[in-house]
C-alpha cells in the first residue's frame, strides 16, 4: 500500500512518545514492503534528530501553525476560532499531498482535523492523548485529574480566576471544538491507544464513540539489544531505580522525589535513582534534591534511555495524571523489569503484557508506591512475556487490516 503518515510532533529536538510511536510504525510498515512517507512540521529542521528520523521514505515539512499562541495565555481564554483554523489548515495540507496515497494516517493533537477531511477519503487517526475533549490534551488541572465535563469549567486552564466573559468565550471554544471532534469521529476511522480514552469520550459526548482500541507498542529489536548489553545485574549493593519522564507536574517526578528523598538514610547507600528527561521543573528539582544517590541525566536519545533502563533493577512510572497508554511501561515490562506505577489512566490495561502477576505493581497513591519501593529487594529480571501483541509488527498488521476497509467510522469491538 501507499501510506502517508502525518504528525505535527515530527521533527522535534527531543521527540516524545507519540513521535516515536509514529516513526516505529513507519519503519515496520516499510520493512513489510509498503511505501511509507511522512508529513510533519516545518518548524524544526529535519536533521535536528537525524538519528531517530530514518524510516525508509520521504519526509514532507508541510504542517504549520501549531505553535501560534493567538494570545490565549495573555487574554486568559481559549479563542473560539483557533483550533478550527488550525485543523482546516492541516486538512488542506494533508489533502494536497494525500491524493497520491491509498490511506492517510494522522497521529496528532487536533482530532477535529477529521471534520475537514471528505467522507470519501481513506483517512484514519490514532488518538494518543485526552485532547478529544480537553483543549490542553491532558485533563490535568491545578495539579489534579480533571473530570469536569462542563465547557465553562475549561476557562480555569487559561487563567486561575476567570471572569464571566472569559468563561463564556472559553466555553464557546470548547463547544465548537468538541462538535467538530464528534463530527470527525463519525466520519472517519479512529484508533484509541487505550479503552480509557474511549470511556472518557463517552463521559463528555454522552454517546458511544466509534473506533477501536489498539494499545501502544514497542520495537522489540532495540529493547532486546539493550537487555543483552546490560547483562546480568548485580544483586548486591544499592537498588538501582530508573525513571524516564518529562519533568513537569503531570508526570509526577516532583511528587515522587518529594515523597522518597526525605526517607532515604543520610549515609547508607540504599538505592540509586537515575532520571532521564527534561522539562520546566528540571532546574528546581536539581536544586531541591541534590543528593549523591540521585542523578539527573537530562534528555536522552531512545538508545541511551533504554540502556539506562536495562541497567536498573526496577522502573518507576510516577505519572499522577491519567496516562492513556505509557510506552515507558511497555518498555519496562519488555525489558523484564519490575515496574511501579499508580493505578490511573490506561496503565492498568497494560498488565496483560506482564510476564508475572507481580511484575507490574500498581498503587493508589504515591506514599504507598514509595513504601513498596523502599521494601523492594533486587532480583533477577523477569522473563519476556509470551504475549506478542505489544510488538510494533503485530500492530502494523492490525492497522493494515483497518487501512483496507472502506472509508467511514469503525464500529467499536464488543466488551
């Protein structure tokens, strides 16, 4: 097939999970003999991350406008026309290029793009975040999970104390956006990376959303290479803990460190914590938690991140927001690591990929997670689970079957 992948997250100087998901899929489909090209943004030079951008096809830097702020933060409102303007602009770029392809697959943050794509076009989108009904994509507000479905409440994500006008304008923006998203879901094929995302849409839209769930996936080859390079881990000495996360509130690194660091003995080397990632909280965290047993590595490439993870005894995924489908959890399980996380979002769904019942350990809150971690003793890695559905090549075959269906929405699989 001739496949055009589309994502405004590519290229980027430090690519996140969505971009890596898209590129892994490009490589798998290309290796299977399909023609795969990629459309991305024109804001970052293509060679900014050249090591990770090799996928075997052409790259088109033709998406623009996603970084235009429209002075929303200064005005304290969500601008009603902004996301419609952006989606329409993306759709035009996609359609100009898309006539040369059998299927167009969008991985991005503007699900209302589907509203502007003709029904007769073979278009499919994967929903990676909670942006189908939340304009900041996370449903995380003022350091707490947001479950409010009223559009007027969304003004609180643009200013702490919105006035009447700010609430009304933001509510208008949310209603318009959600209407376009709902229209797009009824027009075209949709894949959700977790059942959580589908359930949350039902909560906001009030009806069963069309679409199917296909979890995130991993490329087993680099993970196997990292595991081989790490060899057998020492069972003596400090427990090695690894975290890979963006350093901002929703990812929970601050709460984790604030909880665990006061409990570490001053002189005894009980554990070693390595953190890979950057973000707005990095400088403050480095200043607040200076400790010889805590190392901040900053942003790392995928290869370097996997190498650090493979040398750990346990992985912590401390996210306090509702992660839709954390690739870091899948990577940790595939590496054979005991993984500690909160029982939130789509993370509990990933227990099916564990090789033993106690490999993915879920907790109700951070104090419980930290207490369990401090009581954990180094052990040999788990074996690799026999379940192969987290493999990118399995996902590629499942998506090919969806690509070959005629244009139109997908009926959700029964539960």
